[in-house]
C-alpha cells in the first residue's frame, strides 16, 4: 500500500474571515508587536539562516510610494517569533531605488538561493509571501477591461477601478511524478535548463478539463516516453514559481525504455537505490534540494535520507533502511 508523504502543519493562522473586514489590516499595523516581511524584485529580505522580521518602528515612513501591503497571518507556534505574532508583507515596487535603511547584516535573496538554509517555518512563510507578491505584480490591471486594480481585503483581493470586478490570487495545479519501474528503479530526468548532471522527477501543468491523474500520465508520456499503468497521490507542496501547487504522485510502469522529448528533457535515466546514492556522493548526479516535494518523493522511494557529498552515515536523519532494499516505495517530483 502506498503511504502518503507526511503532511506539514500550517505555520500561520491566515485569519481569512477577519482580513476581509475593512479595518482589520489597519488594526494589525497599529500594533507595535506585528512584524514585517519585506520583498523587493521577487526577493525577500533575509539574515543568515532565516527571514528578516522587521519591527514596524524601523520601517515607518521609509517605504516608497506604490508599496503593496498584504496580511500574511498570525504565527501558530513559537519559532523564530513568539506564537500569536501578526506578520505583514510589504512588496516594494520594482522601480524603487535602493533601501539604505534596511538593518545591517540583512540582504535580499530569492527562495532558490536560500531555501536550503531555512527552517520549515521560515520556508513556508517565504513561499506564501512569494506567491502573493508574484500575483500582485502580474495583476495590476483588470483582465476584463484593462483598467488599474487596487488591493483590498488586506491584500488578498484586487478590485478593478473601472468596473468594480473582484480578482483573487490564482493557483495553477501541476503534477509532479516519481516513476518507478517493475524492477523498483526510479526514473529521473535532466532538464535542458539545468546543468547536465542534475536530475529530478518529471512535472508539468494540468490542462483545462484534465484530472490530476490524467495530467500526470500525459506529462510522463510526453516528456520521457513512458506509459504509466498506476498512479497514487502522495502529497502536495505550494511552489510560487510562478504560482503552482505541486501535486505529487508515485506512478508505476512496465516500460524499461525512456525516450527524452529533446525539448525540455535532455536525458532520462533509471537509478537503483544503490546507484543513486553512489552517484550523489560522487558528484556524478545532483538531485533536487531538500525542502522540495521532488526531494521528498525521491527519498520516499529510497526509504530514507539520501546523503550529500560531505555528509556521513551518522547524520541524524540518515536512512534507517539498507539502500538496496527490495520492493516498491513511493517517490517522485520535480521542483
């Protein structure tokens, strides 16, 4: 039986009902106890090892005109911040000048650059902030009439200034698939956009009128020429590039020949558990980063943690099974 990936708990209470109230965001920002997450040109302000949570007194009066404000939520458990802390996102316009007032030791960085160094709480906040910031950047004008739109509902809706229509953040579903052969090997692909020795699972957007399972079968056939006979849903992950919800599947095939499409996929390669671990340790293969659903699916198939170069078997979360263990275990994903 296929077991699902562990379901991560929410790190923020989004207060969806309250944030639609007209004065809710104003009330939150009136408290000196809230904290600010700052975004600029698709990058968040970070410090070594985490997001920079700014005190409002250090930001007041310093943000340029056109900055978009979004209520992110309220921390649930104690972590980088005390439980119950309200977080507000400030998205600075792309054409704004430098911000010399940001605290010393902070810098702007993209999620792909620092994701591996973030804890789960900071990573989840970063992804949420990135997704809604991307949406605001691409929805400044009404898709119906082209008139400017303005933020409402604490940044979770934009209203057309001409026809009054309401527009909300959208999420595009994508299937991300770990393909397992009849002999238990996993099929990983190398994309033309990556360095030649990087491998991951195959992913693609779900088309209109498709189920997620149908999309998974189609994408695998198109990109690596493999036909699936069984698919099992394993879990999901929000991925804000640009606004995706990655639906992870473990899928099985009796095919042994994989044929890259030559457009997106450069190479498709089968790995046994022993082969994949050896290839990663030697540098022959680079696989998806930790905290991505792609890595989670691959390690789900593997049966534990795949060690990176420089890591030893004494790593606390190292695999507790023999890498060459037989039988099918779920895997999959590219992110």
